[in-house]
C-alpha cells in the first residue's frame, strides 16, 4: 500500500494531499530508509517514523487498512512504538 494512502486511512492526516506534503518534506522513513516518493510501499511489519504536530512518531504497521473507517478500526492497523518530543532536524 502507498505510504500516503496508509497515513490517510489510519487517520494520522486529514487528506492524502497533506500526507504527500509531509512526505515531500523529506523526514518520513520506512524501516530506516528515507521515503523519496508518496508511492513508496508500506507492508505489515514495517516501521514508520514521521514528524507530526511537533513530535516524531514511530509506528509499527500491524495490518493494512482496506478503507478509511472509524478511529477504532484505524487504530487496530498500527501500534505506537515511540514518540520523540524533540523537533525534527531541518
């Protein structure tokens, strides 16, 4: 599944356009590898690190969502591995 679509489906961003903007900043990583394009693939078991709202969030993908459903359904697709309160490097 595309990273921008995944972030939208699990309700971390309000639109795919906003997800693409976060990715284009260059701070998103999948399994330690910098994400170059919004179309980079996410798989179950992947670790995603991204800056959101002044924090760096680290997520483990548990399952790939099939739709943008309610928050309870979205929350079942990932688990929070950690949150870093520091600002991301620019």
